[in-house]
């Protein structure tokens, strides 16, 4: 056949193929087979976020029943009771991140310059000293010590002020508080030796990397220190509990030498929040007052984020903490607590309100139920209510009850004259020292974290693929249960609904909605190549958008050029594609979902993962899908999903992480790097204790031995090339050196470009591992129609 005839023949074949394709596209109905019509109007993404919000609020309400089921205390004797609650204490210790050994010390240091008086002030019956003491690592507790003069103290009391109060305020140095609220002074006048611990404040400031003079998120000091601590398995609350208990350690030593006396704790606001945990954990504290804080914790997600404690509500609210104080006396003072709003200019928006009397009373009654049913005759929970729960804290009634619990018959002394200042103190220098020490401790943990992760993975057996699969299984379970978080719920029937919504060059697009849990749906866009024929089972690529994205962006709709319309381009190459709507959209709305999930021991991915399970299950049931060849490919936050969902959805035969892979723990916890999330508005991004469990190399190990690829633009602002290469080298070593997998199983493609889909090496990777010919290299229709492609 000459060239002219060949050209005419090829043109004819093309016309026939185009005509056949057009007929098939037109024949496709308004819904997919075996699906109901999708009748939802409006923004489905918004409806999805609303539904997840309702689901999480309902789960928060149900946490009370789960807590009740977990607590089975033995009330037959004090000894039996202590033994029965010991596991709860250990669990609380882990949740607070109390992992750092406290530093023993012989005596607190008096803070004074050479030639200065040791005392900073003197009252009629007591002296005041500025003191500090080692707590853990290189971190110190710091505050004021009030020592009775000319008499032996009747008790030692640790006073914890609110975060925005100074120790000087409670000691009577200055007029920031009325005299009747100066609880440390009142207790010292009554014969107690008192230490007032300085807490980290809530001051709002722009936080920037060193050397930057503009930009950055406006964070409270507490949130600034909370962020890296949380990523490294610590909490700011836990740090402050450790400072308080380090003082109790010294008291125990001091009492052994100089005679025992009772030990008590009195906290207000943030100090009460910290103090209740301290008293619950340490039976050496003989009695405690908590003022302006005791409440049900179901609303903690709306409070300052530094109070976020992963999984707390599954086991503890304030009633359960009170049960850990029992049978020691606990005085609950319902009073006007700190009230504030944090505006959310980069930091987490938050509100702090006084506990409503009704709510506090219900929680107190829950705590009393166990105490009242005890057989050893103590009624240790005392309640002080003034002005319907809105009176001032540190009332004479509350302090008097504490003194009577410590030394029966002791009464609160009348107010004396205020202490007289001897020399000036510098609270600002103390504040800066405290911030610096905790920041340095967090950064030291970050430096040590790779070694901790290496020890964590010591049970991994790479002697064979079979041994690896067996040994990695427990790590996947731990990732699922302790890092991502799993709802112990059966998924709903999917009840698929669909509608034809888009047409492109060679494909037809359907919107699809599936049910997952009550109020939780999965939503996305399915693209079917027009050249597919009956019985043709195609590989699928699930194409995941990034932060504030939508499935439409992956098919070239509504701008967002960095997606390079990759779902549509892959459909043009013959792949079936599905672009799910992920939860990370609508800014604070989705970030609040993370806030609500965390106290349950859950995350956004506790919802996203079952959404993907439902999507994959539905895809596998479709007659045009090869169930063994379903791949995952995500950009940016979609790349974050690529590291977290495929480890738990093993039906994904491979995973591609684009524009996200890097040294993730460093990116979240560093207060030196300009790339760090510490400086940005993504306050939901921090995940509990990833630093000591699963960085991205360890997450990739959970995907292995399935194929894995990274797509990286040299000018991507996520991280510098060297940190991406550093983390990827560990993955490559596992795949190639330890598991002996072929080189094409684990790849990285570098390209000259920004934060975007490149779609060159990754497309080749998909064609290879999904056993699907690249355009121009074979007959596409019907290719690779068997199941179980090479990606499995």
C-alpha cells in the first residue's frame, strides 16, 4: 500500500475510532450503572465537612460512656483502690508525655546577683526569695519561695497561678491583684512554706525564623512551645507538671532530713489545669485546691490549643482526674476563671471561659459517685461556691478548708501588711529563660529523635520479603491505632449515587457520593476513558488534591495550574481515575475537625482512611476496574495523604508522593528552619509523637514492598532538596539494599520546577507498575486486562 492509500486508510480508521468513542460517550447515561441518581445540590465539599463535624461532636458526647466502661475501681480498701487505679495513672503519664527523667537536686537555688540581698522582700511573718530548681534535662522550675520566719512551717504548699499571672502578684508584691486574692501571701501568713511556680504565659507575638524581621504567625507563647513538643510526644502541660513534681521530689528529700509535714497544691486557671494533673499523678500531694477550672472536658477542643492532649477524653475528664486524687482531699472552688479570646492570626483560634456552675456541678457529682460509694469512710471532695460560681478565687472558705485538711483546726490568719520590697526582681528575664529552656529541650529531642525511631524499628526483619511482611504488620497496627487513630465502627453500606457532570478530551466524568459512617460521606470525580469497551478492566489512579483543593482542580477546572490536570491527563492515557474530595478545605472549619478528633485519640486521617477504604471497595466492584491495579497519587496535602493512607489501605498497589516528601518531623518541630510549620498558620498539622515513631522514611516502610515514588521540584518551597534527599535515601536503602527489590520499585524524580505535578517520571512509573502501555507504544484498548498487575 502506497503512502497516499495508507494515509487515507489511517484517516478512515481514525474517523471510525472517533465515531465509536463518541457513540460510547453519548450512550453513557446520566448515572453510572448500579448507582442511584446524585441529587445533592450546593457545595458537596461543604456538606461533607459539616457531616464530619456532626459525627465528631457525637463521638465526643459518646466518650463519656466509653470512659465509664474503662473505669472499674476497687473501693473495698484504700490499698485495693490505689492498685486498681495505678494503670490509669500510668496511662495519664503517657498522654501528658511525661517521659523525661526528673533531675534530683540537693536544694533550690536562690536567684540573686553577687552582693545583693538573698531575700527580695520581707513581710511581718515571712520572707520572700526568688528561686529556681532543676526539673528535667536542662529545664528549671522557677518562681518565688515564701518562708515563715521564727516558726516551723505547718505545711508545704505549691501554688500555681494562671498563665497570665506573675508569682509576684500572688505573693503580695505589687497591686495587680487585690490583697484577698493573694493566695500565696495568705497561706504564708498562716504558717505555710509556699513556692509559687511561674507558668509559661499566653502573650501573643509574631513568631518568625531567626533572621526574619517580618511575616510569621501570631502565636501565644504557650502555642509556640506546644507545637514542636506535641510532634515529639510531649505536652506543655506535662512539662509544667514535671516542674511542679520536681519540687515535690525535693520536699520529700527535705522532709526526710528535717521532719515530715503535709504537702499541698493550690492552682487557679491554667495553674488549676496543671495542678489537677499533678495531684492526680502524685499521691505525695496530700491535698489540693483547683479554682476556676474544674469542668467537663468535652469542650476542650475550643480552648487554647496548648491544652490539647491526644486521647484524653477516651479515659479522662476532670471527674476521672478527681478519682485519681481520691481519697486525698480535693477542694473544688467554682469561681470566676480566666476568660479570653485568641484571635487566630496564624495561631489556633480559641476561647477560654469560666466553667458554668451547672456544668462544673455535674462533673463534681460524677467524681463524687465513686467517692460516696467507697467503704473506707472518706468524703474527700469539698466544693466551695461563691456568687453562683462567679466570685473571686482564693476565697477564705477555700483556703481555710485546705489548711484544715493539712493541719486540722488550723485557721486562715487575718491579712497582715503587704511584704516590703528589698530589691527589684526581673520577671521578664525569668520569662525569657523559661521559654528558652523549653525550646532548647524540644530541639534536643528533635536531634535525638532519629536514634529513637531507629530503636523503635529494631524488630523489623528484612531477611526476606515474607519476614518483612510479618514483622511490619505490628508497626502498621500501631500506626493505625496510636498515630492516625481508628474509629471502632463498621462502615455503612456505600449506597452509591452518581451523575454525569463533565466531558473532556477522551473521557467522561461522573460525580460520585458514597456513605461511610453516619453523617460521613466520601465524594469525588470518576473519569472513564471513552475508548473503554465492555469487559475491559482498567487500572485506576486515585488522584488526590492538596490543601484547600477540590477534585475539579485535578481535571483542569477552576484554575490551580500546579495540578497540571493530572487526573484528566491520566484518563487521556487510558487509565480510569478517581479524584476524591479530601477534608482539608475551608481553613478553620477543617482545622477544627482535627481539634475535635485529637482528644478522642483520632485525627483527620481517622476519617480520611475509611473514606478511602470505601472508595477502593466501590471501585473494585465496578466492571471496568481491575481490582488488583488501583494506585494512589497525591500532590502537597495529597502527598501527605500518600504517606498515611496507603500504609493502611493495602488495596492500593502503589503510592506516589508529590510535592510533600521531606524530613517531616524536622519540618514540624524545628524552631531554626525557615521551612518549619512552627512559623505558619497550619496549627492542625502537628501529629502526636511522630518524632519517636514514624517520620516519612518509616511511613514509606509501611508501604513497602509495594512500589513507592517521590516527585520533587527543585524550587518547591516545602523543604530544601537536601532534606528531601536525606529522608528518601533511607527509603531507597530499605527497598534496594535491605529488601533487594528491583530499582524501579522505589524512585524519585527531580525536576526543575516549583510545587506542582510534573507528570513525566511518575506517569512512566504508573504505566510500568500498572502494566498499561504508554500512548504510542501499543494497542491501549484492552491492554493489561488481567488482574493483579506488577504493582502487587
